[in-house]
C-alpha cells in the first residue's frame, strides 16, 4: 500500500494553513512547513500517512501522541497547537523551530565531546520533564536509529560504536549496550572511555564486581579525569567496600581544592554509603557548580539512594525540575 500523504503540494490550503515546503518524514508521518494565515506565523504540520489513517490503531496512536505532547511546556520540546482534519487529511499543528536535525548536524563526521554533552543534556532535560508528567514520547527508537545510521557511516569509529552503546544503556537495553561496548574494546582495547562506559552499564545492572574491574582498567588509561575514580568509589560503596570508597572520596576532595572535580561524584558515593548528610552537602555544591550530571538526576540510577529523602525535592526545586 502506498504510504505517502496524498495530494499535498506547496501553496495548498488546509483550513487556515498554507503549505510552504516538505521538511521531512518520520515513523509516524510527513512534516511540512506551513504558514498560519490567522496568526501570521510559521508552523510545522505533521501528516498521518494514508495507510495509518485507514488503520484505527495507528490513528489512535497518532492522536495519543498529539494529546501527550500537548501537555508539555518545555524549552526543548516543540509546542503542540492543535489536531486538525481537512477532508481525509489528519495533521498535528506544532511549533516550527529553525535549525538542523541531529542527522544533519552529524553529517557523517564525529561530534566533539562538548557538542555531545550539550545535546545529551538538553535531550535528557526534556525527557525528564516528559517522564515527570507521565508522558512517553515514543522517540527512543528514532534516536537509536539515528545513532545506528551514524555508526553505519563509519563502523570503525570508536566514538560512534561507544555512542551507540551509551544510547542503548540510556534506553534500558543493557545487554545490547554491553555488546556494543565490547565491540568498542575490540576496536581499541586501551580505550579508557570504552572501559568506563562498560562499567557504567554494569552499575546499572547492579553487577558491581564487574563494574569495578572495568573502572580499574579505565583509570590508568584516562589521564587525570576524575570521572573514573569517582564512579569506582560508587561501585566500591555499593559492593560493601566502604574503606576503599572513602579513600577515593578523600582523594577527590583533596583534588577539588586545586582542580575541578564534579561534586556529584562525591555526593553519589556518600549516598551509596548511606551518609545522606554528606551526600546532600556535596549535592548542594554540585548545584552551585552547575554540574552537568544534574540534568540526569531524575533518571540516573546513581541518585536512587537519596530520592526518598525530603531534601531531594529541595534540590529539584533549586535546579528547576518539576
């Protein structure tokens, strides 16, 4: 069956909207740039393909997506204006934001670490808001597809193979993430980042002994980065090795006197040791530092030990999480 959206051409009018150009397509429909003639603004119209409209379940999913997304009000989520129908055409009218798609931004080249962190933090912030409101955007598979296409462009790229593993881990597909990180280590057995990323997956699976082995391998390969010893301290704490955990924490505190150490690394270890007072002391410092990991605070299992503490809500308020 033809899955295209029929009879749509630039200049066509659909109610108050005048089509300008086709922007692209996703798993749930085609996107067009349009002019809202009532309010004099540009909007994006998402159209349901013909085969979807003929399937009641797919039509229900399309309408559910619109209703769910319309409940969000976040700077990193496009605003939904309305669900519209003109004849046999169903569409969602939403905010049009100029810029590049992630696929266009990657453009066959590896992104720098700062770019990856900036994008990831914004995505995590938006997803956290969606999950806090009980909304699942359904875009995880699309994000994964983007990472897989990026890897296909350069299958020997350590950063892309590891990046795919990180994405799978964030989606909870930990076994697949482990497999990807092992592939990364086949490309470069001396990659500190790959060992550290693999250790992070093991932590999420609560396989702390395996995580410790990977973190211990990562540390001598990672220069002066505090991340590897910080997460090693956390894994020590969770596995009951209190003395080793505290020794690393003390070293990180000393290091923080003359160089940058994310305060969250110290906070999560104290939390794992059930010292909530110390954990929140360092979490407050993390807020003052604008520690980037706080963008993941509501979804990262490293913070699970303190979420039931009333002070956790105060931290969320300080960093403007709802």
